[in-house]
């Protein structure tokens, strides 16, 4: 049948989107003939006019129909009359390729999911912050109860010190405090905690000895001995003081001073690490009214209950609701009492507190404060927030009923984040408070988990004293964010080597770009080498993008960038060997791209167009452009002096030129690289890096010199030994070996062994060869002495 006879023009008219209209037309035409003897109708012309362009090649039937109609229209009588008029041929867009989409590992599904923000490109993200009760370290995961306990203990220990107890009193108190500590040590089964407690006990034991001796001998005791014991025993002493007098601490300000101080230190550390601040920072102490309202909302919705002044979340009631599910992140952990009690905190797992709950799986939303704990007014009496409710109320008040991303440490999955999800979805009565949960891996030190409570951590200040912020950041970037990172010498050395490798590339490119050229000379013709490098450049850019789309895989991204630098270095070396200039524009494009990526990663701060800023993280952004012209003049002058000195053989001038390069300029952060047949390369490098390079170079030269001297000494010893051997007459060489031989002939050759037995023919033959060889050496010696050598 002809298409005009049954063409559903009205159906196509109702489809507004071009792609869907073409798809519908293709499906319709797939079962109809429209070629042989076919004459287009008015309906065909109207349908043809609806299409803005030829259908894509994948829609075979629609494209064939389109071309057929187009041909018939061109061959129509009106077309013949206007034969001289030419028209553009049909055009169709390319098929294109799929664009990589960002995938994130979502703990809610334990797989990588396509990331789709709920509101366009606006991303709502909440991340659990640090519990600021001590110096910030390289990894954070702790509970709020720690702040209460540590603040109270610090206050009591400070009060204890202000009383200036006598040495005997300190000794007695430490021994008393050691009794419950020893009991705690005996009960501890966790190997890491037990090891930490054993180290603490050993340190206290070592500090006790000298003071015990002083007290027993009625000596006054050294002030230093007192201080050492107080420092080593402060943890067990503060625990004991807290058990004795903690309930007497009631002033709320005591609990705010500690976190306020450490929060300030935390922000300083983050700034030193070049970590950007969040848009909003929330503090629990400032959100108590919102927390109370949040808890009340959960109770009003039927998922919370009051018990003895505290409020608990009813996990059974929540889980029984068809719209909800408890423990979305770690369902297999439900009922794990150890994890639940650790999640509630030290101050919330007493027998009376546990008996207040309907189920052991229930958790506190609001806790009735005990003596020695901070408190606020609430509908249920004086109390304080539960741990999990804090994040829900603070995040909910800023981000609303649903956020795109929630982040935190891996060890917070259960119970903290599972409880957050439950109580928040109970409050908002939805099942999507968090769309994507991202959990970062643990940080370990030489294989052991970093933890303040285990006394196994390195502060950020300590880390920055050893390494730069960029090196620390590179160490993190070179590992997957969701896996464990081991902070060790090997880890940091890898980061340092990566930084050095990339920096050398930047320095080389900047040196090339400083070479004089006119404005047209910078656009060199591309040969096969440039085409190949440019091809690799775009392949690596795509690989970096795909790596970052794959769960923000910075480790693979950095490796692709390293490979790109390696290929660029190979290209530059080949051009240098051929005495040909490299393509400036191509290398500049590569360097700009790498700089931009490192800025994105936070490894470069400031406005430096290419490479790492000289003198730190952006403090001297324009230093290079200011001083380089002067340094170039100095380098050219030095090169002219060296040339004349070589021609005139003035070694003292050459020595001074070397001294300028090796000793003077490195102290100013300037590196000169003399190159055979090419101008000297001038590079601005951090002074510390250059001095370290100089030290390593000197060390290598010293080792080389030492090896050379050792080889000369061994050679001399060998020659002396050979000379000593040459001086021995053949007739005397065996006579001294009386433990082997007893009789000799007239030439001094042995005939019998030490027991008087005649030597065997085989042994005699072997000894004869040695005798003849010595005879030859001795004759050489006699000849040399006669010649006076």
C-alpha cells in the first residue's frame, strides 16, 4: 500500500520533539513500501516539511524515505524549469560518542552509581566534622561524649596541679589511680587498645621509680621528677580524678572552652593544608533549640519515646513501617551490642541508662544530664543531645528534607550514619534523606589505625613540619579516597618523587618558553613527532576525565598525568639530541593543562600560569616574571666568561663560574644547568629543594670518591701483595709450610708430606706448576730491580 493512502499525519503532528517524531516515522515506515512506482502525495510533502534535517543513519527506513522524497521533489516539473538553480545537498549530524558520566561509590547500594543531583548543578553536601577535643590529626573519627569527658578531666587535672601537691601526695595518688587502670588493662581484649595501655603503663612505671626512691630516702624530690610522673600518668590520673570529683563539675562554660580552643587550631591547620572552608559550619552548642525541636518532631511522628527524662528512638516501630527501613547502610550489624554501645558513648552505657530502653537496638535522641555533664532545658527536663541527633538536626536545618551527598569516615557507617538516616527519615517522613553516602577509608600509621584514643596519631602540625602541604595533598591524591591510606615514609617519598618529577617538567617548559622568538616564530610546523605527542595529549586528557568520572579516581588520574609528562620529556629529549627546538605552543598547552588540573586538585595555589609557585603556595606568584630577566643576563654573561676561560685556559675563572652555579645561586633559589652545545638553562626552584639537591649531590660525590679511593687502596694492596710474592725465591716458597711438607730436594721442592710419606704424582704435578709460576715471578722481579723500576 502507498504511504499516502494511510499516512497518519495527525499522529506525527502531535509529536513536538524532532527525535521522537523521526523515531515514530521510522517505526511506521519499517513495514511499508514507498519506492517502486511511488508518487508522493500532499501528506508526504507536509510530513517531509516537518523534518528539519535528514534522519540519523540509525533510522534506516525514515532516512531512505526522506532521500526518496527529496529526489522526487528535485525531479519535479518545477525543478526542471529552474534547472540552473542549485541547492545544498541534504546534511545529517554525526552520530557522536557517549559522554562519560560521574559515578560515585554509594554506601547505600555498595556499588558505583551515576551521580544525579536533585536540583540541576546545585549539590547539597553534608560532612561529619571533627570532634575538637585535641589537636587535629591526619584522620578524624570520634564521639561527642569525648569532649564532655576530656573537658571535665582537663579541668580537674588543672585544678589538681594548681594545689601544688607534695611529691609523696603525687606518688600516693598515682599509685591509687593505677589500681583501676590495671583492672582496665586486664579486662581489655582489643589488641590495639591493650598494646596502647601497656605502653602507657610501662611509661608510668619508669617514671614512678625515681620519685619512689626520693620519697623513701626522705629526699625532697626533684621538681623535674614530679613533672615527668605527672606528664606520664596524666591519663590514668585524670580518669581517677574524674571518677572521684567529676560529678561536682557543673559549669557549662567549662565544656565550651576546650572545643573552642581546638576548633581554632583546627581551622589554622586546614588553612595551612590549603583546604577550602565549607559554605556553612555548624556547632552543636549553637543548635540545641533546633535539636530539641527535631527530637520533638520524631516523638510527635510516633518514632520516639520518653523514659526517665531521656528520649529514645524506637527502632522496632520505625522498621515495621512499610515506608521505612532501619540500618540501610549496614543491615547485618543490627543487634551488634558492642558497636551500638560504642556508638552511644562512654557516658551512656551504664546499667541504669541501658535499662531505660524498650529494645537494646534503640538509641538516645536526648539524654537526661547527670551531675558533671552540661545540660539545657527541654520538654523532658534538663539534658543534652544524643550523638546521632546532632548531625540530623544541623544538616536538616540547613539542607532541608533531602541532601545529595553525606560524607564521613568509614567507621561511622554503623551505628552513627544508620541512626542518622533513621531519625531523619522519621522526622521528615520520607525514605531519601540522603541520596549518596560517601565513606572515606581509614588512615593508618605504618599499618596501625590512626586514633587519638589509641595514642596512635600524628598531628597536622607535626606532618607539616616534615612535609609541605602540597606533598601531603599529593600523598592523599595518589590513593583512592575510599580505601585505607598508610601514612609512612614510603608513602611520603612517593609523593615527593611525584612532585619533583612534575616540577622538573614545568621548569623545562618554562625554560623553553623563555627562549627568544618573534610572534610568528612560536607557531612552528607540526611534524610527525608533534602530531604523535598531540594525539597522546588528548588521549591522556580523556583518560584523566574518565578516571575522575569513575568515583573520582585521583590515583589513576595522577598516573595518566605522569605518563603524559613522561611522553613530553621523551619528545623534548629527542629534539634536544637532534639540536632542534621543541614545539613551544604544544608544550605550553600540555603544561597549562597539567597546571589547571593540579589547581583543581588543590595542589597549586595562586595565579601562577604554569607550574608550582616559587617560594611556597603562592606567596611570590610574580617573583619569576620579575627576576628572570636579570638572571638571564647573568647566565649569558657567565656563559661568555666560561667560553673565554676555556679558550685561554684560565682554570681559576672556570672554578669561579662553577662556584656561582653550585654554591652561590642555590642559596638564592636559582638553579643553572649547563648543557653541551645549548644555552644554559635557568630555573627558579625553592631554596630548600636546591640545598637538598646540593647535599645529595655532595653525598653522591663523596661516595664516588670513597669508592674510588677504596678501589685504589685495594689495587695498591694487590700490587704490594704481588710484589711481596715476587720477592719470594722458588726454593723458599714451600720450606715455611712445615705443617704440610717434611723433606725437600736441592731446589727446595717438597718430596714428602708432614708425616714423611712420599708425595703422590698428582700432588707433585700440581705443586710443580706453582713452583714454575713462582720461578717466573721471581725472575721478573730480578729483571725489574736490575732495570731500576
